[in-house]
């Protein structure tokens, strides 16, 4: 099969495109012919060594995808060859920047026919992350107010829509170029972070969902009401320490399961959420896609087609 892979950790120039061995399905797994795979912030952090040291090369990146079942191993009863599916690799597994992948059937979900492979690859991991963060971790309720940091990004944009669907008042931060885009996703108030200090414009929030990290994460505690809670996905493997004893600092545990993927489909088909704006790349352009992702000035999702 053909794939985009790295031969060493480092910059985008470490990404190459070429032939790799076909995957082999183990018990309970299927082989999926990948039609589309998305680029996530975690990908370039793995590539450059920010997350952990990789010891075996060549290494194929990529965490979510959409495609067609090409082979079914023993122990799989819920899929057959030819089924369209989408999913997110198990924690600790990567390999979606390729034409094929072996993956546990239990963490895949059927792809709805009305959405393309590009669209489902675009929503898989961001939808899973947003749902776990907003619904499961923050337990956002109707009538509450939430501040979402980074509302134009894939996860942030999905979270804006989920929060509105739940009946919350949604405030989001974005660049000037993306203010109208985020407002179009349903945000009640959008703050241009380059012009306005959100800590001066917002207060008394029930919840904060931070997708940015760094100083933004640290300052987010200031906008919470006493008893409020904040969830962080861009501050490493654990939530930052809260400077306030009266609020919660939470790190969502983004597991992989069919239940959350099915929830994504339900929300899409109900019109409660929409597919993010997609910028397409071919797998041969993996280095270029990583440069765009790492710069963090795009909106929506970057998605590979094979």
C-alpha cells in the first residue's frame, strides 16, 4: 500500500510518501480501504517529538478516517466486505495516513450514506473529542453559559454546535477573519482574541472548554463563576492546576467507542451539527498539510484523500 510516513521525528520535511507493507488483520479486526483521513493537531506533535519518542521507523501517522471494509477477520460479525465505515484509531494506535489500516471492528461505526468519506473523516475525532468534553466531562446543561476557546478550529467549532444544541449560551474566541464563521456555527458572542482580552469581556461562566492551551488556558479560570468547571485538551495529558479552589480543572478522557461515533451521526442527520469547512490535500502533500496545521491559522479541518 502507499502511505505518508516519517523516517525520523522532526519538521514537516521528515514526511515522505511511498510504499509500505499492507496491514494484517488480527482477531476481531477488519482491514479498511481508507478513502479519506484527517489531520489533527496531535499528528504534528507526534511528528516533532512533543508527545513522545518514537523508536520504530518508518512510522505512519493519522488517527481518524473513513473508508470501505476490504477484509474481515475471525470474530467479526457486525461488518462485511464492502461496508462503508468511519472511525478513530484506538489510543496508542496510528496509521490512517495510508491506503489501508487494520483496526478493531468494535470501535468502528457505519458511515451514513448521505455524507461523503471526506466529511466523515473530518468529523470523527473532533466530534468524539467535543462530545466527551462538553457532554461527558463538563456535563453542560440547558441555560448555562460556556466559553469555548478556539471556536474556529475543528474541535472548537463542533463544540460550539453541540453546546447550542444542548441549550447553552455560547461565547467563543476566534481571529477577526473567523468571527463570522463561528457566529454562523451558532455562537451567541464571538470575541476577536487579537483585539479584546476575553478576561475583561467575559465573567460568570458556568463552564470553559479550552482547545488552545498555554497562557489562554491559564487565564481561562478567571472567567468562571464560583463552582464553575473548565475542561482542557491542549495542555498535555493532565489538566492545568487551578489557581482557584472554588472551580474544577478537568482533562477529558477521550476514549474510542462506537457509541460516541453513533452520536455524531445522530447529530449530523438531525441537523444539530454540520460538517466543518474542509481543506483537501492528497497524501503526497502531507508535509504541506502539516505546515498549515502547525501554523494554527486555518479553520475547520484539513483532510487527506488517498
